[in-house]
């Protein structure tokens, strides 16, 4: 079937917007990518949408690493990666045959918890950073599980980096490497086990690349204009908006 006629005009407009938003998020506007997850889930369904989104994420991750790699903080990278890998394996095992309705309900619960944690952090107005190993472990497990189940790891990674009070470029550079490794790790599971990455989904992704690239280039320009304090507020705002939208989706 011709991929251009496989989807309606409305669906194409929505997924082009989602790809554009993914580019913005990977360029450094963290939190905005929650909106793309919501849009993709609206068009394709929660679990099915992950097969469309993952190759786009991997492509944008490569661009982000190329642009921001010198800012990576490797101590934070190594604190999260092992736990995220464990979370992904849990998601692979538990999510393959999960009912779509149950899957959406699980995502909604995760979003509620995310909102609660974000609000708690802001209300405390503390300048200290969590040092207990269980904070990184818990955040990593949640991020790994949710990235496999619905590409929602960004919310938990944002919470971790916000809690660590990383400067803007360190935040973006560390996240770039983290998600490149994690998304490549997820890829074979979705190709060979969940089997939701197919020739049709890859052709769809190919059509979305220009929108992805445009979003990434615009995102770089916007991020450059933000000071560290403003950047933190923008990430918090987008994470909250995206979480609320995902929660309200039926």
C-alpha cells in the first residue's frame, strides 16, 4: 500500500507535528517531547506508536550527541544507565501482551506520579540535591520501564537532571548520550520481540525526517536564547503540560 495514502490528511498533519516536536525536544527543549508522545499515541495507540517513534528518537539522538557531546556529565550517565536497562527489560517482559486499555491506564498512573514529584520538588524550593543511591536507582528503573512501554522516560530523566540542578548544556549533553544508548538498546526488542517496527513504520519515519530536522534546528536556536534559570522553568512547564495531556487522553 502507498504509504502516502495509508493515513488520512489529519493523521499526517498530527504525526508531522509530533516529529517536529521530537526535534525540538532532542535539541534541548526538554519536556516538550511529552507532547509528541501524546500526539503519536492519539493517532496510533499507546503501544503501537512506540514502533513509529523509536527510529525517530534514535535519529534525533545521534544529532543531539553530535552537537552537545562535549557537555556530557558521565558520572550521572553511569548512575542511570544500568537501572534504565533493567527497567527496559521489565517493560519488554511485562508489556508485550499487555491489553491496550490497561497499557493506557498504566501510563496515566505513571503520569500522575510524575506530576506529583514535579510539584513536590518545586514546592520545597530546596537548593540541595538528592545523594542517596536509591534516587538514581528508582528514577532509572522508572525511566527504563516507561521508555519501553510508551517513550515516557523523558519525564523521569528530566526530574533527575532538574533535581541534580545541572546547568542547561550539561543537562542536554548528558541526556543526549543517555537516550542514544538507551534507545539503541531498545531497538532490537521492538523489532524482534514486540515486532512493532516494520517496513511500513520505517517508511512513515522516512517521510517524517524533514519535520524532525526542522524541529531540531529551530530547537537549537531557541535553547541558545534561554538562560539556565529560564531553561529550568521551561523544562518544568513542558513536562507538566505533556503529563496532563497524556493523563486526559482516553
